[in-house]
C-alpha cells in the first residue's frame, strides 16, 4: 500500500497545488501585486491542498494496493493460509491512523493559520501597491478619480504630465492637468501633490451655475447659466482616498471570521459567544474533526473494498476511489448546508458523510457476497476464435503500409482507456477540490444546485486544457510501462521492430489529443471562461460581473494628446463620448468636446453628433455648439472596444488583436505577450509529455509502474516549475516573450530526445 499512497499523494498535491498556484500567480501578475509575495503565497496554499490530498491518497493507495493483490490471487493465497480479514485490514488502519494524526494537525492548526496568512498577504499586497498606485501610460482608478500619467517612475512614485478626472460629491466634474505630481502617504492618510496645475471645473448638466467667480480664477457663463471655472496654480495639494486606512485597519485588527479561527478560538466562541456564534463555531469544529478522521474511515473502507475485488486490478481501484470520493464530499457538502440552515444539529450535519462511510464499510465487511464488487473487471475478455480470423483477414490489406497493425490497435486501445480513466479521475478530483474550496460560499449565499452545476460545466474546458498534458504523461507512462513489464516489448523487438516503431502509436495519439486541446482552447474555452468567472462571482456572493459592453471606458490616443471617455455599444458606436485634447506639449487641457453619440466615417475619422466644444486659451473659455464635429487621426474602432483583463478569456487571435490595441495605448504588454506565446505553445506540451513519457516508461517499466509514475510526478512538477519560472521572467521583461513561452518546450524536447537516445532500440 505504501508506494501507491506515496505516489498518489505526490501526484494529487502536485496537480492541486499547480492549479491553485496558477490562479494566484494570475492574480499577482494582473493585479500588479509585488512579485516577492509569491513564495509566501505558495507556503500558505500548501496546508489547504494537503488536507484534501492526504485522505484521497490514503483511499486510492489502499484500494489500488489491495486490488492488485486480489487480481494476482495473493489474497486468495493468504486466506488459504488461514489469515483472516481483520489481520489483513489492521495494517491499513494503522496507516490511516497515522495520516489522521497529520490531517488533524493540519485542520486544527495549520489550515486556519494559512487562511489568515493568505488574507494578510492579500492585504499586504494591496497596501504595497498603494505606495505607487499609478503606472505610467495606464489609466488607474481610485475612489472618485481616474488618473493617467504619461511619464514617470513607478518605483519612485514620481509622475510627469498628469491627467486627473474627478467626480465631486455635488456631481460636478473637475479635470486637473499638471506637469508633475506624486502621492505623499503618512500613516493612513494620502495626499495628492501636483505642480504647474491647470484645474477646470465643469458643472453637472442639470445643475444651475454659481454666479460668483472664485478668486484667482476665471469663469464663463453661457445662456443656459452654466459656469466653467478655470484655475492656474503653481502647486496643488488635496487629500485623496486610496483605501489605505481601510486596509491598514483590516490588517491590524483580529480576524473574527470563524473559518480562520484555530481550535482554541473556536472552543472559546462555543463557550462564550452569542447563540448564532456558538452554533457556527460548533459546526466548524465538528466539520474539521470529521474531515480530520477521513483518512481513518477511508483506510477501513479502502481495505474492505480491496479485499472484495477479484479482477480489474488498479483500474478497478481507481474507479472505486472516484465513486467513494464523490459520494463522501457531496454528503459532506449536504450535511454542512443542512447544519448551516438549522435543519439539523451542527453536531450531526458535518458527520453525515463519516457515518455513511462507516456504515458502508461495516456492510461490506459483514455481508459475505456483494455482487458488484465480486464481478468488478476492467480487463478485456478474449474474443472468439472466429473474430481474430476475420480481423486478421482485414489486416492483410494494410500489410504493405505496416501501420496500423494489430499491435498498434492494441496500443491505441490501451492508451485511450488509460487516458480516459486518468482524465476522469483528475477532473473529478479537480471539481471536488473546487467544491471543497467554495462550499462555504455555496451555503452562505444559498447557491442552488443548478448554479453550481452550470459553473462546473463551464469550468470543464479550462480543466481540459490544464489537465491534458499531465494526463498524457501519466497515460503513456502506464501503458508503455505495462508493455515493458509484461515483456511484450521484447516480443515486439524480437519480430524485428525498433523501439521507435513501438512509440509511433503513442506519438499519433498525442498528436490527436493536442489537436483536440487546441480546438477547445481556441473555440470553446474563451466563452466558457467568461461565463464560469461570472458564475463563480455569483457563488462567492457578488453579482455576475460583465466583462464587455458595461461601464464607462477610458482610452488614450497613441500620442497621448487626446483622451476619450465613452460607452461602447454592440453596434460599434460610442455613447455620450467626451474627448479631452491637450496642448502641444501634451501637458495642459486645451479643448473638451462632448457629444451625444460617435461613429466612424472612415477608419481614421470619428464624427460626434450634437457636439458641445469648450476651448481653453489661458484662463479664457470659449463655448460652441455644433450639430457635428469630426476628429481626424483617430484610432480604429477595434481599439475602442472594451478590454478583457484575463488572457484565458480570449482566443489567440483575439488576444493578438487586444495586444496590438494595448501597444497603441502605450500599455506595458509584457504579460500579455507571454500569455500569447504560451497559448501557441500549449498544445505542443502534450506532444512533449508523450515524447518524454514513452522512453521513461520503457526504461523504468521493467522495475514496476510505481517507478514510472514517480518519474511522471518528477517530470510533471519540473515542467510546471520551469514553465512558471520562464513566464515570470517574461512578465517582468527579463526575457523576450517568445523565449519565455517556448523555452520550456525546447528544454523538455531536448530531455525527451536524450531519454529516447538512451533506450535500447
């Protein structure tokens, strides 16, 4: 049992940690948090992954170990020697007891502390970002302000040629243009400091103007009694709310969330809290205790199920593991929801799954015959004698080509079976872990089964693209390792065929899977990712966040002398656009044009209807109304389309267009360029995994499939680590995007070629 538990633990931890780390890395990159937080984030993620992977590894390792003994008739031999069931079960219970101690410590001590660490890291990252919240040549939003800085040093926090749009509490609008600026922070307070400032105030469209002019300023009032105030200042200081005080307060105060409390805090709340707090703390205590005992109850059930399996071997063990895990965690979620809703006691609800597994274990132990388990078999039955003769007659037609022959068909069937079983197992574990991560939000926000089901459905394409490389590596390793262990490879070589010919079916199978992955990535995943992100936001307690056609957009022209504020409709027109034009030095505001709508007369000319133009000359303001105003040298309509922040929501073609548009705006596109190259390189990773896995399987397969699976874990973790490292280097501009995206494939292709050259042909 021990080797299978170890390999299952390594594999599950690697897959789940890579999934969580990828999500957090995307947050760090696209939220622009400090890169130094990555190590702390990884350490904080590990306990949450281990409390899930240890019980699963215990169940899978014990079932697979016993089922292998059953398929080899070793259990029959042990019973014939007079060894009883309990004598064979107690080693499994001992392993389960040891692992239960580990999960208990993680649940009661490390996992709550890790949850608090993640919250603290997120707050520290947000606080560090506020030291310089504005990035040059990028629009930044603060409460009631939109800021654009053309020049400056983000690390030093200095700005050059600043444009600030502010919405005041009385609905008036102020636009500040300054030659330089910065944010001074002292404690919880932040102050905006601008030099050589031109401040222009625009009234609300429905607000009557003030009649008195402020000192040191100029104003103009039109026939509609609107007032436009212009001020010129050497320096301007005013306080600005960056959210620092709220973050600092949350960082310093003690977290009162019961899910982040350790054992002692929860017991204290049970003893001295309010009625609702006592019920919540009792429920969480019982849930953690029940989940801590999962390795022990899984070891009992796994040993009993393993003793019942006569045929099917490791495949039957994997199938039973998936079924048991799905049932257990769905019952845990049901019990948690019922206890939270008050339908059952918080001392009973979290134990429903444990009680069910114990009852099922005792049933299987004392009932002598369970028809399903005694007939479990995933092996292929031999065909009748008439069928091989017919198949052989068909093969003669392809003899001249030599591919595919009977051996190729057998390999294809084995590869497909291994791939499907492995993918279903990993996808089920992925989904269960996702539910395990979200079940608190599901219960609190009363998310229905339909909403959760749709979220998991739309999550499937993302799971497919992420898991196909690992699934391919494991499937080719298992298939070819069994081929070598059964000495079928020797028979193949004895017939005059080389090892390269033996690997040809695996290569074509990997090619077909890579093509399928590309189709899913390009034509299915972008749309489903937008939907699953919106559904995930609803499950976590927020409304679905629209990613396009909503909100007011801001855009800077290529030369940054013109700023556009608008809404973009589905017909490609601008709704209520406002154009801010700067002077020749691109420092101060020179003209503002408001329109009812905007449309392109040609790719470089934008026409605004019902336009109102304000021209600033010094402190003088001239106002003019026109039926139409046309701007020349305007960017194409595609540049004005609302952007999508996550590359996973775009196909490679759309991401390429978005990248070109971002370049025209002067944005830093390093992360987007690396993401595009990784999209191009992604499907090739599946082929590389097959290229590495096949020679490793042939080399290590004679020593056992466990050694081959250990090699799969090492190779998979190394591939993710190298790919992630090169991605971070590319995101920070230390490597060219093409180098960052393709170098991992080149490195592992070289490794696969080396392993292939070392195999006896």
